């Protein structure tokens, strides 16, 4: 039993960081940055796994344009929503609140599935800025662009020598999340979920639809908290952690 608790602790600790985003400390000037540069995102491809972190650097102050007030320190910026994401992509934040002069981040992940999104997609990152004296004020939406391409992956192009891997998004979630397999090795998977004390709360066979390498999961009656999942496909098995939001 002690070994089981130790194993669960290691899995939970190792996977918790993966589900959160981490700001890139190399960016110090105010703005929105990804691995593709400022105010833009790397391209995505239909039916291919996507995972990108946007680093957001908040300036320490702003010019209000109000006579008698002028430039004023920014207390904080609260991210309120991300709109315009291609179908199949979701977002999560390290923290919705970012203090003035500091950095935060948004992680966009999943797998685009809608051919209607092919082309240039404009994504709006909405926020509210909090200023001393003035209080809360909606900030102009920050627009970042993403090029979505048609799928170029065929069955022959899948590299089955790559280690079998799975991730789910959104995570944390309630009530629904999607598990994405990096490649399909079977028509079904064995899906097992353990709670933090090692009790098996879900153990079922999930049939994959033709041509798909993902499946949806609804938390149903499970209480909010951290869980460890195991997904086995053929001779391949992977472990991960998911968090069901309190509800």
C-alpha cells in the first residue's frame, strides 16, 4: 500500500506541471509572445495534436488619457476569456490574474477537427484591467492569428516508432474533456481511472470511431479533485493525471 501511495504521488507531481503553462522568462517587454513570435501563434493542422503556450507580459503602468491622472500604475489584469479558437482546441491559464509588471500565460492545446477553420483564424484574448482609483475597466481585446492547414497525415505517414503518448484537454475540466492519442494502434483502448487513494473508480473499454485517434470523457458523478488515468492500447500503456474542477 505504501508503494502504491508513493507511485500515485510521483505521477500526480510529475503530471501536474504538464497541465499548467509556464511563462517564458526571456520575454520582458509588454506584449503577447509564442514560439512563433509576438502577437502570432504557430500554425495548426486539422487532426494533428496542438500544444502552445502564450506568454503575456503586463506593463507596470499605462496612460489613462484622463486629465489630472495621466499615467497610472497597473494593479493587475484578469483574463476573462479566449474567443475564436478552432473547434477542438481549448485553453487554460496558470492564473487568471496577472499583476502589473509581471508575466502570466495561456496554454492552447487539443486537436483541430473542423475543416471549416482552415485558413487564418483570429483569436481574441479578452481581459479586464484594474487600476488604482479608477477600478476595473475592460481592456481592448488582444488579437493573435493562427494559420490552420488541411490535414497532411495519412496512415502511411504515421510513425509508429514514436512512444505511445496521450494527453487530455481541457485539464482541469468539468464536465467534459477529450483524450488525444498521438497515434492509433488499436480500435479500442482500456481506460482506467484511480482516485488519490488508489481506488479504481472507472475501468472500461472505449471503442474508437473509424479514422479517429481521440475519445471524449464526461466526469458524470465523480467529485472534483485529482485523478490518475491509465490508457492501454494493444501492448502500449501510458499514465497521466487529470483534474476535475469543483462543481
